[in-house]
C-alpha cells in the first residue's frame, strides 16, 4: 500500500509541475501574446533576425509550441518564407533552454512568496495584463514547489532495488531511453517540465550522467512531435513543411548526440560539477549546436522541403477553413488572428458573388451559377466554423480588448454571411429570372444598376479594410452610404409609380423586379455597415440609441 501511495504522490507532483509550466506559458501568452505576435511578424525578414525573434519571444512565452503556432500562421498566409520560419523555430528551441538554466539553481525559498503575490494579483485585479502576470507568478511558485517535493520524494528511492534495476536497464539501452523520454514529452506537451524532472533525478544521483543526457535528447525529440501530429490542420502537404522541417532537425541532432554521447559526458562533467547544472548545460548546448549547423543550410533545406511537400490547390472546395488552427486555442491573440483571417476570406467570397451579379446584368453568365452556389455554401460553412471556433475559446481570462475583438469578428462574419445569402438567393436569382423571362431593363435602369452595384462593391472593400484598420473617418463614410441606398430605392419607387400612373402598364413587372434588386442591394449594404462600421462607431460613442425623436419634442 505504501508503494502505491508513493507512486500516487510522484504522479501528483509531476502533474503539479506540468500545471505550473502551463500556467506560466498561458499567463505570458495572455498578457503579451498580441504584442509578441506583432513583434515576431515584423522580425521574420532575414534568417538571423527571425532566429533572434524566435529565441527572445520563446524565452518570454516559455513555449516553443506557442511561438511555432505564430510562425506557422505567418508561413501559411505567405507572409514569411519557409527559410526564415525555420530559423525562427531554431531560435525558439534555444529559447526554451533559458528557463531550464534558471531552474537549475535552488530557488525553492521563493515559491511561497511567488504564490502569495500571484494569488493577490489574480484576485485583486479584473481580467487584463496584471491578472495574467499574477497567473505567471502562481505558475512559477507551483513549479518550484513541485520540484522541491519531488526532490524530497526521491530521497527514499535512492536505495530501492526495483528502481535500480530499471535505471541499470536504461543505462545499457540509450535508444530506448531516448524513445521513452520522447513519448513522455509528447504526452506532457512540455520539454521544459521533462528536462527539469531529469535535472531532479540527476541531482540525487538516481541516473547516471549519460542516461540523463539521453533523456534530454528524448525530450528534445518529443517536443517536435506534437506540432507534427496535432498542429497541422487540413490535408494540404505544404502545411506540414515547417513542423516536418523542425522534426527532421531534431531527429538528426538526436542521432548525432547518441553517437557522441560517450565523448560528451566527460566534457559536460568538467564544465559543471553539479549534475543538475550539467543537464541544463547539455540541453542548451544541444539546441545551440543544432542552430549553428542548420542556420547556414536553411535555404537549400527549405527548397528540399518544398519539393517534398508541394502545395495542393483545391479551388473546388472553398468552404474548407484555411486558418482555424485548433492548436492555437491556448493563445487567444493567435486564435483571434486566425479567425479574423478566415472572416476576410468570407468578405472576398462576397465580393466575388457581387461581381458575378454585376456581370449577369450586362450579359449571360449562367456558367457562373455553379461557382456562385459553391460560394454561397462555403459562406454558410465558414460562418459556422468561425462561430464554433470562437465559442470554444476560454473567455474568462481574455483581456477586454480580446473580448471586444471576438465580438467584432462574430458581428462581421454574421453580417457577411447574411449579405452573401442575399447576393446569391436575391441578386443572382433576379439575374436568372431576367434571362428566363426575356425581360430587358431600360438604358437608364441598366446604368443605374451598374453604378449602384459598383458602389456596393466599393463599400464591401471598405468594410473589409475597416475590419482591419479601425479608421473612424471611413466608418462614418460607410455608415452614410445607408442614406444613399435608401434614397436610390425611394426615387426608383416614385419613378415606377409614375410610369404606372402614366399608362406604362407593360413596364410594371420589369419595374417591380428592378425595385426588388435595389431593395436587395440596400439590404446587402446595410449588412456591410453592420459588419464593420457600426461596431467601430459604437466603441467610440458615435451612434445614437435610436433614430426616433423623443416624445413631446
């Protein structure tokens, strides 16, 4: 029974260690994720700048996975080339070693203070950066506390015969040791936690130095498996270039490390007499050497990966999300950016539908109806996908700006989706009816329709730009377009009524269809205003609560 309790204690302290690392990572991501993502995007120009950016940002986030998500997003969108993205990943792998170096010192006495300060900040302040930093302090305190408890737990095991047999078996099987550590790291989703655990084992001489180094090699291999298995969405081979490239560098480094392991042990022991420090130094040296070896080779390496995994274009399935990466849920800034990019795809599809309608009123374009139907289905599916994606985000610890951005994205996608329905089931249906009945609009009506559709397409582009740049002047101008479209419809209705009164009864059906088209365009324009202009104007207090005059005035 005592053995079972001890095993449960060990599992509980390991879980506490993993949770502490998770709290540090998510706290930094929520506090500085957006700013760090913007800094990373600006730095991904050259290989050296990308390497430095990946190192620095991962040192702050303490998660190469989070940094890799940002880099993958930039690479998938064509913002950054594959070679700089690989350089940033090399930097990210080096960045994760910095906290391991810090934790190689005995900082246990700081744990209660860090937890106390963290809990006070978390309870005292509303959701925001200060509260997120409190989460970081709590995580650091739990991490140090779990390490201390693991050290205390390991002491009775130093003379345990069963443990001695297991460790003796690992000492003669370095490949099995690497694979065991890789599997554990993959399951734990944290190489930092595994390496710190190995440091604790080594500090109590429970594992020989060469076994500890083999476990570190496995931890470095395991951390590259997660993005490869879980971080890639869709079946486009090009999306796997970056995670596969990172995994292959890890595999080659581990193979070289295994071959050099007998020669590295004496060198690392000379650099640091403390076994824990030796493990931390080996972890840093391994990642630094891989970076030095591969940085000069990234250009041909990227070309090789591109040949292996060519991009697969699938124009027949526009409904498949391209940016909704489920792996980004722990990083709200990245997840919201992914959703915004997918929402802009919806805006592009709406523009295509409007262009089809404009061309249809000029000439017969029935061959475009199949593509229009696909776009309408795609808009509905993407709206549902974006809504589901955002609904699964943890809003409790989001900043106020993150929650506002989430609401703006939902409003944008909903209005664009409704506008797409009107464009397909309204405008394009009217085009089909016009051709089927053999009706012809008057030259004045054709010119008016073309001008109005041209303005509607311009408004669609303005709405997409507003969704990105938050320009208050453009928002006011777009909101003013509602009055223009309302005036166009009113004037057309008056003209139609006058024609009927004047005896032009034959033009009644054509005129009614013309009015239906104008009403649909007015409806689409209203959704464009609701998608981008009204949310921005509301945030700046530029909207009145009602257009109605107060009673008694």
